[in-house]
C-alpha cells in the first residue's frame, strides 16, 4: 500500500509546487511598476508642454503608476517605459485634442524608449537630443508645426526602422535638411519626409540607395531636383527590397529613369506625378513586372504609350494623364486584366478605344480631353459592373446612348459624357440603377422634354445638362432634388419657368449658369459664397436689389466671394444696389436691361464692366484695371 500512497503524495507535492510558482510569478509580474526616475521625467515633460482638450489628463492625478497613463507602455519584465504614443486627435465635436510647445530635454530620462509617436500635435522644434535615444526603432513627429533644420544627430539612431517627419504645418518656414545623416540609418525600412525641403540635399539618390533594407520611401513635395547619377547607380538590378516609392510634386526630369529601373524586380508602387519628366516613356517600363500602381501624370511626356506596358500584368492603377502623349491606345493594354483605374485624360491620344471587355475589375476610367473617336455605344456597355467613374468628355465620339448601355452600373457615381456628338435616348419611365454624385452631360442631345430620370438622383453635387436641346418647363420636382449641389449648369437650352425665391440660399452652390434660356419672374436671392453667376439672355424682370438682400435687409458685403456676375439681356429695371461695388467682383455685365439711376462707386474693381444700353445718369467715379 505504501507505493500508491507515496506516488499520490509526490504528485500532490508537485502540484503544490507548480501552483506556488505560478502565484509567485503572477505576484512578481503584478508588482512591476514604472521606474520612479522615469515617472518624474514624464511629469517634467508634461510641464514643458501645453495640453489641450484633455490631453495628458491621466498623468499624475490619482494614478501613481505611470505605466497606466495615457500613451505609456512599459516593459512587463523591467518596468522601463519603452513606448510613448501621444498622437493628437480630432474630436467628433470638431475640436482638436493636442499638445503644443517644445519637447523638453527631460524626456532624456526615458533611455529605454523604442517607440516615440508625437504626431498630429503642434510642436515647434525638433531638438538635437532626439538623437540620444539609441534604442529607438520608431519615430513619428509628422503633422506638427516644426520648422528649422533637421539636426544631423538623427544619424545616431542606428536602430531606427521607421522615420516619419512629414507634413509640418508651418508651410512658410518648414523643415529642411541635406540628408547627410541618412546614410547612418542602416536599419531603416520606412522613410517619410513629405514636404521637407530637400533642395540642399546633394546626391540624395546615392544616400537613399545606400540603405540596404529600405522598403518604402515618401519624398513628395520636397523640392528635389535631378542631378547627375553616379555610375555605380546605373546597375541593371539591385538587391534592395524597395517596393514603394513616391517622388511626386518635385522638379525631377527623365534622368531619374535609369535609377528607377534598377529596382525593376521589386517596385510595386511608383508615383512620379507633378514633376518635369520629358521625352518618350522608356520601353524599359515593360520590365517592371511587379508594378501595381504607376502614376506619371502632370508631366511633359511625349510620344506614344509604350506597347511594353502590356507586360505589366499586375497593374491595378495606371495614370498617364496631363501629358503630351499621342498616337493610339496600344492593344497590348488589353492584357491588363487586373486594372481598376485607368487615366489617360488631357493628352492627344487618337483612334478608337481598345476592347475593355476583359477589364472585369475596372472602377474608374478617365479618357477626357483627347482626340478619340468612334461609336461609343460599342464600348460603353462592356465596362466592369464595378464601374464607379466614367469620363469620356471632350472627344469626338458619335453614337446614341440608351438606358441599356448603363443598366448594369449600379455603383456608378461619376458620369461625364459631355462635349462629344452623343444623343441620349432614355425612356421617360427609366429608373437608373445608380445614384450619381457628378452628372455632366453638356452638349448631349436629350430631346425637348426635361430629363425625367434626374428625378431619381437625390445626392448629386454637380449637374450640367447645358446645350441639350431642352425646350420644356422646369418641373416642380427639380427644386426638391439635391441639397448638396455645388455646380449647376442648365445654359443654352430653351427652358421656361421661374426659380423659387430662396432656393439657392439653402445649398452650398458656387457656380450657377442658367444663361440662354427663357426663365422668367423676379430674380431669386443668391448665396454669398457663389463665385460665378450667369443669368444672361433670359426673361427675368423687376428689381435686382434682391441679390443683395438677406432676411429682408440689404447688405453691402453680401457678395463677398463673387467674381463673375452676368445679368445682361433681361428685363430688369430700377437702380443699382451698393453691394455691386464689392471689390471681389472681377467681371460685371448688366448690359441690355432697363436699369437707371446713379452708377454706384466701384472701389478698385471690377476689371471688366458692361453697363451699355441702360438709362444710367451721372459719371463713373472709379477707374478699373
């Protein structure tokens, strides 16, 4: 009997020992608190800053253990503060929870920091002592108000993996540096210096290339210029893992291309838009088969689209717009079956559109302002059912578009068919499957009736049905449509009817063109935030004083943002209100009405003034530019 009892006792003892060990470990772990010296360092750090809207409210009030304070992470093993994350936050109510002032040197008491994030605040300086945190792996001071020069002491942060100093708010002064310190950050994988002035950075390509583990680089809006590339950088390939590169909004020319091609096997994202690239697009782009996102827009590139682009079958986004490209769309582009966004707008591309039947993921297509032609109806019904934006405006397409061509596009938000030779023949009872934000159909012939299908569109911000051949009365339901409208163009039709007196006051509209119609009645009130208002060549009658009235009284500053006002060729009469003397109005046309009385003082504007064929008296008291 002793044997079994002895075994049970031994097993019971082992269980007690394991339990005691676990309890002891848990107790020891729960007793890990922040280091007292580090707690004092944090409180001094707080004293040197101004906290807004409750920032740092948990620091030092009733909680003694700084490891439980907002934004603090301590090591479970040593109790040292290893992580300090104090991002500013934009509150739901519209406020901003943030820190302002300067970073105090008291933070040097946190020598075990590996992670420091003070982004989205209003800090004014980048102190040299930041370079003393030799264990730091992550540093983010983006979106602050930091100005001056990036201290070269940052080069001491040899353990740094991620560095973000981008988008400081002090645009007038900002940050600048020469990047000499960058070559010492041998562990760096992520670099973001957007909007940092790098105009003084000599051989910046060499410095970026010297970092062996760099994967992601953001250097947009840095005043970078092209410079001679060292021969060592002309190697055909590189073992660097660089996969995301953004050099947009700089002054780079096409000499940057050979350097890019050495990363042909790895680059996934390449943004070079808004630079000074010129000449032809190199065929060598066809070797960059890993590319998923390419943006070469807003440059001076010429010649045709390389056929080799068809080799980049992984492409999801391709934007070549706003260049001087010509020739036809190469059929090799039909290989890009994964394409979701294609931008070729504002070029001189001619011919017909390639077959897009196999573009089953296409979401956005921008072909506007080219010289494309052909029967659009053969193309328009073959796009992806995921299509959200279709803009083929300002080309030479000819065809009749019916609701059948648009019947599958339930996700469509932007539709621009304007300035082609298109006829739209939609059934009066048609209910589109989509709800558009942008409706731009200028010069599309729609028939004499006001388009009934617009009644289903409730949330658009842009509406252009100008020059559509409409000779109908504007229906009452039109005035119950979108409260979000910002741009309205019904011009060059023969539309009749009147405008509700305060309709425009309840909408954020900035451009109104109702010219060349047969609208009548008194002028409605117009919003002060409008920039352009054209009601010329209609049958409006009565006084024009209503444009200056709010809540029954006139206000001289009511037109504070207006730049262009055209009420010519109507039946308006009476005297001019003083608000028309507002200096913001640059073009004022009141010609061919029945206006009378004294011409008001016009201060130092407008630059263009038409008052002919009225009955004004007196003299023009101010000169115009």
